[in-house]
C-alpha cells in the first residue's frame, strides 16, 4: 500500500464514510469495532497529500460525523425553535460545517508539523489533542468522541484508568497500526494485541460499596415541550408530578424529578414541592431540577432537595443558544430561534459542595454537563453517587437521547460511581458503577422508574487525575514526528 495510490477525491469520500462509520460506533448502533476502521481510513495516505488536501480530508470527516451523528440539532432548531425548514436546514448545515473545522485544523497542523516516520504514533497523539481542543474551545462540544462507544468493547477496562481520551488514543492507535499491518509491517500487530488484551489484567472494579443500597424512584413526566412554559404547561406539570409522587406505593430513599420539572421559578414552585414532599415519608429525599433567581435578579439552572436532603447545585457549564445567547445584542430578535421563552441563565460557581440526600453525597451534572468527563470527575471525588437530571425533549425522537445516555454510562465507568439519570421524556435510567444500565424507562411515556442503587467509595485513577495525563501523553507521542520532520527538512 502506497501513500499516493488514491486520488484526493477518493480520500475525501473515504473520510466522509469514516465520519459516518464513527456515528455507527455510538448508540443506538453500538458497532464499536468500526472505530479503528474509521481511524485507519483517516490515517492512510495523509503524507501523500498536501496540507490543504489533508485539511479538506479532515473537514470531510467532520461533515460525515456531525451530519449523521448530530442531526438531532435540526430537531431542536425546527421543532422547538420556531424556525422554518429552509432556515433550520441552513443553521444545521452551518453547525455541522463549523464543527467539522476542528478536524480540518487538527489534521492540517499534523501534516504541516510532522513527517512520515513514526506517523502512526504522531497521528494518534494529534487526534486526541484535537479532541481536547474540541472539548473546551468556544465552550466545547465533546460529543461523539472516538472513544465514547468503547464503553461496550473489550477496551472498556481502560476507562477508569485514563477516561474517554485514553480510549480515543487506543482506538486511533489501533487504526494507524492496522494500516501498518496492511503494509506488511507485521510488528504492528504486537502493540495492537497488547492494548486490547491489557484490560484483562486490570481490576474489574476500582471502587467498593459504601453502605446499603438506596431505593430510588425517577419520575418522567413526558410533557410537551412546545407548551411547557405556558400557563397550561405549568398547570400540567404540577398536576403530573404531584400525581406521580402520590402514586408511589412503597418507601423510597430518593425521589427524583427531572431538569426544570416545574416550568417556573423556585419561589413559585415551592408550595407545589412542599405538597409533594408532604405525601412522602419524612426519611425520603425529594430532589428536583428547578430554575432559581437570586437577590440580584440572576437566574440559575439548579437542583434542590427537600425532606431528607441538604444543599443545592447550580449548573456551571451552560449551553449556548439554549441557556444563554452569545452576542445577545446582535442576535436577539433576528429570528425566532434566538427568542426562546426562557430567561438567560448564569453559571454557578465552579466549586460546590455535593447535595447530601438520605445520608449519601450526590455529585451533580445537569443535562449537557454529563458529556464533560473532567467536570464529572471533579463532582465524583467528593460523592458516593452521581445524579444527572435532563430535559432531552429537545432531541425529539432522534438518536440524541441514546447518545446522551451512552455518555452517562461512560461517566459511571470512568469514576466507578453509579449514575441516576432522570429525564423529562427519556432516556430515564439507573446505571451501576461499571457503566451497565440496570433499569431503564421507555421513552415518550409518563412513568416512574424504580431501582436499588449501591453508592460507592474510593477513587479510580481517572477520578483522581482527570484527563491531563492522557493529554500530556498525546502531546509526547506527537514529538517524535516533529523531530523527524525537522531532520527531513
């Protein structure tokens, strides 16, 4: 196999296909074994192309990935953003094309700065550095990371050690080494085997039970998003969650309502919440997502507890265009999508004490926050269980909620903490400390999910360190390619 066998046009088509294959690795398809195939398609032939051609290959991959895997953005914009089809398609295309630039820039820099020797190593490092960049730049979008789908693969044992970026690194290395094998460089098979077999020697569980199981009840109201913030929607929400709470026929330690379950401020919702708590035993903790307003008139997306619960959590990582509007003075009023009927949120403090409920410390992540591995790890360090409340109604019947659930599963595995996930219309689920779904409610139904959850103590290596060791390793892997490039020059 040579670097010049394929024309640039075929490289672009292969990259587009590789992006779609990466979507197929993730939920609901879960064809995790396609990850190295996609990485190999991106690696092959890079040093036979010019930097500009490599950038276009990277952009083509991003278009394939986000055009197939983040198509749910159209649902949010069109169905719930009061936007017509042509404009919704245009905004979705802009979103996809913009995100694809991350891969264009990453591979352009890789091609400009590295040489062909040890390219298999520097490629994997550059890939992970690109994912790192996508995680924080412009508030970040770590959706569909290459390693996320490996929660169900033999590589899953690496997650508590190095997190999702370690998985991405191994998948990218497997892809590049696989190409080297096809070039009859048979030595490349040894590191592939070592990387995939090593989890067999790692501990099966890094944390241990911290007390008796807790009985949890997760309430899923399944309320129509389009009327949620109207007076009718407020009445419906109050009646639905009060009725679901009263219908609980056994004692539970935790009763959880989802994100902004009552579409009103805490001061307005307080009488309803107190009625709900009065219908529960005194030893039960009631937790709910709610909007708060402080004395300065600032709004927060929060979780609060009643009954046998103390503390609150205010969301720190907000969603642009969903919870606040960037460049508000320029965009407000331009189209209906920029005028959604919700107040602009303020981020909560970076360091917050965990909520204590039923004697258990809960690390919180509201909705979108669960996709940020290091944010969740910081919450897990002082908690025995993770709680995430979400409103996935914005995704409609797309694959978005299933991808969101998969990322929550990986957060559980990374930190050795069970995750309790309450959502407005699905996927409501309980996940154990090894990332397995032990209970799950059907989507698009008004229902209650009950399960027993075992809190855990102790820390995984990833919980202790976060992602920085893998990011540092990725940078070191690029260095040999940089050195060789200088010698070649």
